[in-house]
C-alpha cells in the first residue's frame, strides 16, 4: 500500500524557517517524481514544487528563492525547506506522488498533509 | 499559467441524484485533465485522469468527459460517501493548476 506521511509542520514566526519531511512507503520511491502542494485554510490546492528522480527541481514563482525541495532516496524521504516564511504561507502542505506511466502524468497519491502556521 | 474555473461552487443534492460539475480552462489542456475528491481533513483522491480514464478502484458511477478547454465530471447516482469537495486539475503544462473546488453537499 502506498503511504505518504508528512511531518514537521507547526507554528513559526514571520521570517522564520521550517523543514517539512514526507516519509514514503509501499513503492520504489527513487523511481518517482515527487511534488509539494499546499492548501490554505478553506481554500483550494496550489502546486509549489517538483523534484525529478534525478534531483532536478522546479518551483512556483510564489516560493522560488525561499523554498527548497530535496529528496533522500536511501531514506525514502522527501523534504521541503521553507525560509523567509510569510503569513500567506499558512497552509496544509501535502506531499504528492506523480504517476510514472505515460507522457503526461498527474498526481496519483497524496499525503494527508502537515499544517504550517505563520504568525507572531 | 493556465487558469481553471469550476462551476458551480456548491451543489446541493440528494442521494440517488445525478450530479454534473464543469471545469473550464483558460487555454487548451488537450485531454490532460484530472479530477480529485477531497473530504475534510483528508488527502485528495484521484478519480479521473486524462479527462475520462477512471482510476483503478474508483466506482463506475464517476465519469469524466471533454477535451480542449471544457470538461465535465458526472456522478450518475450520488451515494452518501460522495459528499465531498471535487477539484479539477490541468497537467498539460507547468505549473499544475487546480480549479477552486466544487462542494457537493446534502440537500
């Protein structure tokens, strides 16, 4: 069974940093591209970042230069380092697996998410 | 970025009803369109990909159609477990973008 379990969320002051983790199991983690998607309270889904199985990355403009996605294939873990946090970064952060069949691929499994609250 | 717009924002329906949700894209996404179901406090669940392909394990009462800029999710006979929020998402180009969601609530 595919499982994605996020951790590391919490309350942080504006300008602070936080590192989220996502523990993956039930599949060959190193073979899949992975993403982070967030959801502000009561709002919709917003894509943030993607990392290929080879480590190459892309980011949404809203987090470029502040957030860094990374992975440790030996530990089956995805990370999101978040710096210079702002109130508008308050959201539930979901770890997402991209399907690995087909030329155009979307998300097939999501974690339940971890809540990040940025407030003084 | 491609903008995705869903309608309606809320649907009030009863068990057994047929429910249709529409998703429009600001430019063509070809058929690279997915639908997700999300319940409060839970992870989104993939229902439909490539506009009309049913994800494994998803009940056949869910169906998707459309191409280009206009897409539809239909629930043929609403079940109690289907009361949730539904999102469309395009993956034709980066970044992935989502509709604002359609809440299906009990009438």
